[in-house]
C-alpha cells in the first residue's frame, strides 16, 4: 500500500495553502517595510526629522 | 462526532479560512472609504506611505472582524447567513481566531503609527476596541439600538485615512463620519426586514424583533431624512463641489423616496412580492454610499486639476 503513506489528504492541501499564504504575506511585509524605510530615510531633513508635510502646523497629536 | 469533524478544528484551516475571518466584504468598504479620506485630505502623502496606511487600516478593520467572529461564534451558528463562517463551520477554532485578531490588531496599529503617525494609530486602536468590545461584547445583544452604535465603528475609517494625512480631525472628516454613521441603520434595518427569522432565532435584539416591523420601517425613513443634511453639508466643505452636490442631491432624493415607499408597504404586501422593495432599497443603499465617496474622489481630481469651486 504505497499510496496509503503519501501525504495527499485534503488536510495536507489546507495545510500547504496556509503555509504558502503565510510565507507570501511575510515576504510582502518585509518588502513593504523595506520600501517604507527607503521613503522615510530619503525624505528626512538635515536633522533627521521627518518632512513637515506629514506633520503640518496645527495638527492635533 | 464523525471523523470528518474530528479533523476540523485541529488547526488545519486553509489560508482562505483566515482571510474569511477578516470579513473581506466589510474590508472592501473600509479600504474604499479610508482611501477616499486619505486622498481628499489637503496634505499629500508619498504614494507608498499612503498605500501602507490604507493596508494597515484594512488589516486593523479585519482584525476587529476576527475578534467579532470569535465572540459571536455561538449566534453565528444559529443564523443561516453566518452558519458557513470559519468558526461555526469548524474550520478554525475560537482560540485561533482570538489570537489571530489580537495579533493582527497589535501589528496593524504599530505599523500604522510607524508608517503614518501615532494619532492615526491610536484612532485605529480605538476603532478596533469600539467594534470588538463596545459593539460586539457590550451592546449587540443588549439593545435594539445596536446597529446605530455599531455603525460608528464602520464610520471611522475615512476619519483615520484623513488623520493619516493631516494628523488630526476636521469638519470634513467629521462629516464623512456622519455620512456613514447615519447611513448604517437604514442599510441594516432593510436587511433585517427581509432576513427576519434569522435574528430572532439567534436572540439578537434587532429593532424588527423588539419593536416590530412597522416601527422599523418608520425608523428607516426617519434616518434617510436625518442623513440628507449631513450628506449635503459635506458638499459645502473644502472637499465638496458642484459635482458632489449634484450627486448628493439626486442620491438623497432617491433614498428618501425609497424610505417613504417602505413605510407605505404593509407586511402582507411585502411578503406577497418577497420583499422586493426592501431588497431594492438595500441594494440602493450600497450604491448610495459608494457613489457619495466616488463623487468626493472626482472632486479631489478636479481640485488637483485646478477646478476648485470653493
């Protein structure tokens, strides 16, 4: 019964879809954080502060 | 327990089941309204920051959906509409949904703070708390005004989008809130009119169950009348203009007319044509909200092209 030990149960498909989805989500998250870092670092002023546009005068923090 | 259900609930849910926990259809509304709130704001964000902000608002909204499904699994099991959700269907355990919802709440708020600003992040955290705790746990099963209060949670996203860009609150963002807040009750009460046995079986005190269907019809009309001034006032602010006002006038006339039509109908008439007017009113309410926000987007486009009316 070679077929009996092959992991092709429907349960394995669900597990695979979950692992693949989680892997892709984490990859996308890493890419997004990297991109955000590039944007934030390259747009800061000489003192390392974020640009004024994101914190306008009169903003209520 | 059959051996099929013995497999279920053992942590072997597919990826799609976790996506279902986020309530993707509610999320699409959150994404759209948050995006409009962010785009019409007078401060312009870098496109990647804007994208990340909307993504984390959506994930925060999804997290509150997962927490809602965790707490409501018992009543979801009794309603036809919600029986197929991941927890009642046995594909995800309650504990998994709770952990998923809490973890995602934390990540989405922290990331929104880092991407946009901490005011927006705190606002998102408050929204999640409001939907999961104030609405789902405290009020949904206690008062027939549950829909009215729960509507506030759905009305916050455009304000959070606006806060991402400006770091604060303004009359424009408050009116966007009011538009969704006042729109929610007639939208859901119309649904409750033609989904009647569901809510009563689950013991959720919907207005249709506690005060009767005629009262519900009157409430729907009252809300369409109270909603109109807010919808029109938004057109007179800096984000409005003639395009928005034209759309708003037409849509509100239609909504009020639809509400008045529901009031004039008796239950016998409604049952005779299988709630055709109620279903039509429900579909119209979806278009109503979508087109208001689409008109705001159109105005934003006109404004940036130099056609600002006021």
